[in-house]
C-alpha cells in the first residue's frame, strides 16, 4: 500500500453522498478541501470526529476549507448518522473501498495488538490545485480536529 505525501496529486473520486447526490473532487477544484477517512458511522470515535469537524466547520469555511468525510458505509446509514448527530459536513459512501485504497486509507493496521485489514483513520488537506498539502495516517479520533486546526494555523 502506498501512502500519499505532500506534493502528490490527490486521487480523484466521485462518490454518492448521504443525500443521494454525486460529489466529486473535481467539483471542489479551486478550493481547499479537508478529506478525512473514518471506519464506520455511528461508532463512538467516528461520531466524536464527525462532531468535531461539524463544530469547526464555520471557522474552517471562513478560511476557505471544505470538509468531506468518507467511509465504506452505505448512503442510507450516512443519512441516519447525519440526522442523529446533526452533522453539517459532507458525508460520502465508498462501499467498494476503491477511494479508500487509492488514498492509502485502507489496508493493514493494528487493532488491539492484532494486525487486521481495515480503514486507516486518515486526514488530508488538498490545495486549490488538487495537490496534497498535508497527509496524516493513523490519526486519533479525539483531539484530531483541534490538532489539524493548529497545524493549519486556524
């Protein structure tokens, strides 16, 4: 599995959102985009992370950032996640894990001391030209958004 580095071109994607619309990275061209990958909607860590991004969305948008969360969950589950937790970020479904794999966010990871295959919680910042500006793998759900904001100077 290859990992993305700053300066790499961000792999394109076109995925279905929780509202049923198709969202592609090309649609967001010319804007800074925070793309984050998480294992499963409505689990404690993923809920904490999604709520943190939602709580920070206004200040992130004020600095020109869009936020997109991607998981293998189906759009219907993502819609329930949005409704249950009043999320305002864009949630995208990657059920075949092709986008997760292209971004290096799916593969071997350690879970409770065992090596398993799954979603690697990861966050990327894509610049206006479509290049990776920041890449972080194996991030912690709690406190990650605050650290990212600090790294971005927000």
